[in-house]
């Protein structure tokens, strides 16, 4: 199910305990400090002004953390992507409504954001749980992953989708790799489970959920991105 709406409105329409897993990349402020980087290698981003890169940006984490907790089933996982600047605030907001922090995960990007204090080529995911702890499906997974550590083998085309999209392949300013989202989904849910992304953007989490044999619910406030998600998933918004 895909809906064109504010995440807060979409969450309010979901039944309590109706979702098996949340995987999301909420809107947050970028890190400034590297507006111009004359030493950036060729092909790497050269500008970073610390401003929001999407049109409908809000970073009021407390507005949606409690609703995400409500709609999740008991004993479920929640993956929330963040940058360093917003990590403490997001962690505090989610813990305040009842989530427990399992781990801080990371992934290496194939691009780097310019900065005067080391160029940033990694991103973070706060891995929460609701209820009692339970293991992921493959306990051998590492907490920091790179594109050569996908779980499907070299013969799978998805191995080429793990690096974050760039250039013409990029369909959203903060688009994440399908392979990364699929790994999170397959480690914390089972076939037929319901995966929710309240900030779905261009639908990458939905694509990953569909490939993994899960059901998907996604919201986004930007109609352009909703239509992109619909095209990728072969659905129409409700």
C-alpha cells in the first residue's frame, strides 16, 4: 500500500500492532562544514551547505516516534537511518517512547560528502527493538557492511545495487541502496510480513520488501516521489 500523505497522518490511520518491521530514513538536517572542498577527488561531491536536500523536510522526531512504536507489533525491530548530527536526538526520542537500542549499524558509501574534518563516506542506522530481544535471522552479519558483503552471492544482480545510486540512476536526493534495505528486511522479518516505511521517498524500501517476499506500506508527502515509487512497485497510491 502506497499513500500520498504526511507520515504523521498515515501512521494515525494504521491499527495498533499491525506492522512487523519498520525500516526508514526520516528527514533530518544535513551536516555543514564542507561547502567547498578544493581537494575533493574527481567524481566526488564538492558542495555541502548543511541545508535540507528535499523539499518537504521536517525533523520533529518526537512527532512520529511514538506512533511508530504504537503500530509495531510486540517483539519487533525498527531500523532508523541517521547522520552524526541527528543521532543523539533521534536515539533519545525513540528511547523516550519505549524503544530499546540494539546496536549502531553502519554502511560504506561509494560517494563521499565533503567536509573540512574528514570527508564522510559512511552512514549510520540506529537498530531498535520493541519488546523482548530476539536474534536476527543470520547472527553472522557484521554491524558495518560494504558492497561485497551482500547475502545473495555474485550471481545476483542486486550486488550492483548496493552502492548508493548516483547520477541518472538516482531517483531521490537521499536514495539508499536496495541491497542494504533488503538485508535489514530479511534479517528482521519473515516472508509475508508487513514492512513499513513512513518516509518512503522513491520507494527503495518497498522495492526491497517486494524482492524479499514481504508486504509493504509506504507514505510520502511529496507527490513526485510517490509517483516514482508507484512506477517502481507497479502500484497506484490509495
